[in-house]
C-alpha cells in the first residue's frame, strides 16, 4: 500500500517540502552587491564596526596561535584584507568569500513585494564573520523571518534548545514529552493571539527541517520588530565566536546615544556558555564535529597531526594496509610555520609559494 503524505509532528523529523513558508534565495552576486553597499555605507572613520576592526587590528595576536583570530594588518578596510582563522581547518582566510542565503518568510511579505535583501543587509557584518569562521559547510546560510517580540523570541529560543537537547534524534521521557507539548501549544496560542506571522508550527517545522536536512553550522531566526532582536542558533559549541576576540563586538544599535541593552542581532560575545547552542545528537551520516589543522593553501587537502598522513599524490588504496600506515608514519609531513607572521602552516615550500599571493596581504611580524 502506498504511503500517504507525511504529516507534521512535533516529535518526528519534518521535511522542508512540508513548509508553507516562501523561500527567497539570494545568490553569490547578490551577496557581493550587499557587501559593496555596506562598505559604501560604513565608510566613515567613526563607524562602530570599522572602529572595532581597527581595535582588533591593534591587539597582539601572538597568543592566539591555536584559537580563533581576526587579522587585519595591511591595506584599506575591505573584506579581502581582513582575515579570519577557520574553526574547522585552522586556515587563515580572507572575509571576501561570498555565500548563498536562503530566506524563509510568510506569504504576506511576498504579496506586499517586500524584498529580502534588506533582511540580509541588517546583519551583513555578522554573516561575513560567521561565514569566514568556516572553511567548509557555510556556502549556504539559512534565515527564517518572523515578527517576534523580545520575550517571544526568548521563549522560542528556550523551546528549541530544549527540543534539540531531548528529542532531536532521541526518544524523550514522558515528562519531557509533556513539557514540549505544553510549550508548543502555549507558543502557538500566544503567536496567534498576537497575530504574529508566520505561526509557530510553521516556524518549528521549517527550523527543524533545516537542521535535519541541511545540517548547517548555524541558522538565524530573524525578527523585524524594532524592539526585538534576531537569534543565531549554533549547532556545535566550536562554531561560537571566541569571547577573547568578540567580547566588545558592536551590538548594531543605530542610536549612538542609546543606553539600553538593545541589539539588532544577538551575536555571542561571551563564548558558548552565553550562546544559543542546539545540542543535536549526531547519528548515521551526521558525524560529530572534529577540528583539523590543515596546510594553509586552500587547494591542499593535507591534514596535520592525525594518526598518519597520506603523502600528497599517493593513492587512496594505500590506506588499507597496516604496512602502508607504518610507511606513512615514518614519512609524516612536519608542518612548516610561516617564519614572519607565525600564524599559518604549510606542508611544503611549494604550497607556501602558491599561497603567497593571498597570504602576503596579512603576513606581518607579530607585535612584541
């Protein structure tokens, strides 16, 4: 007997095909256009973001060898001159890499012909930094647009943190199940009563479907309410910005005289303990994240400090025998650190030469 259409359940993994939200996709060219506009708009020397990058530029970076780092040592304030160490490969890569943004929103926004580019523009510096923190896995960024107010966003955040901790890839106990059912019903009724769009079941369905099908490093629950904020959900504590660097990151409030604790987007400034991290159980093809340290040349796939390292150019069949592993161990590639900046490693002088055209924009002697 053929299966019927998949039905929405608050405990079963949903499918994005079930979502009634409209998806608008902004491609790499759109991102390039937004970055150019942002640079024009934030060209003043008194801009808070540029001032923050300038402050980071003046900080010593020698003690950040094994941690995240933002490095802007030369040239004008443009993405190709600002470098970020990636959390997954340990490379130092410029922020000029673009991405595709998938924005999910209510049908009414499409009916009113409201563009989605302003949504991305309002949090562009945060997206550039979060994208720059990853060598892979962030070519696509997912945003769900809502009109939640601050307390509603707080409640929805706690709901998803609880659901991912107890029922995402797990079987929850009866008390946890009752809490999820109660909170889902309460939030659904609250948003209906306040005439919020989209409704909470659609927010829940779309967000969990993105987590299940796309497995993003992070996703954003955006609110266009002026008295609220937009929430960033991280799927692993390692993806959260380092508090040693971002403790004073701007809150995005356009009012320079504002004394309230307001923020356009809740960018974590105090590390994983104060970030919205979704504790997702990884089963099957969903593997636990493990950071690597790789040759800084972007086209090299050699990883340092693993149990054994396959020589570049050797066949994958060599990895099957014990003898070949012992042979590889005897010829492990020792990383060679850049003698000037001490920030990056290479597997060979040849790859260092190939990377120099890009690396020379950031390579400078560390501050004493």
